[in-house]
C-alpha cells in the first residue's frame, strides 16, 4: 500500500532500496539468537546493509526514542482509558516493553537504515 515510501520499508523491515525482501535472515522474531540476525546484502539489488563496522550501533539511540514513545502510549492507554493506578500503569509499561523488545529492536534498525538509504524503483 505504501510501497516506495520509507514507512513501508520500516514497517515491513524490507530492504530500504528495493523493498523486495526482508533485511533479516529469517522471520523468527521471538527467537533471541535470530531477532537481529541480518542478511549481509540484498539478494535483489545487492545493497550492503551494514555500510560500515558497528553501523547498527546508532539504532540504539533510535530504540530509546521508540521505547519512550511506546511507554507513553501504554501509559495513556492504561492510566486514562483502562483506569489503572500509577503502579499498575508502571507494570503495564514494563511488561509491554519487555514483550515488544524484539519488535522495538527491529523497528529501530529499520528506521536507522532508512535514514541512510533511499528507495530506488529501478533497483
Ligand atoms: Zn534490495
């Protein structure tokens, strides 16, 4: 639907240049050893994902922002809409962040890589 936009690449975790395949080695999001295992290059456009050593170190800063955004969203939902107490809201936030950790990690990497690559419809 948003194919060609950065949003599509970020949400689907696809190659930022051609968006034809996932940048991750496999789809097992909740297997700790596989969560952030990435392919070396895109098999369609040959884009090298890790453009320099420790490239994805920067995704750590993005994950902080993503984590805070999720924490705020969960707090608003739990405290204002579900009527949780502040302590219950705290545990709801902690639980959500723990459960969503693999999602946050991949989302951050996708956001990070999309800051450096542009979609190319001819790739
Ligand atoms: Zn590609």
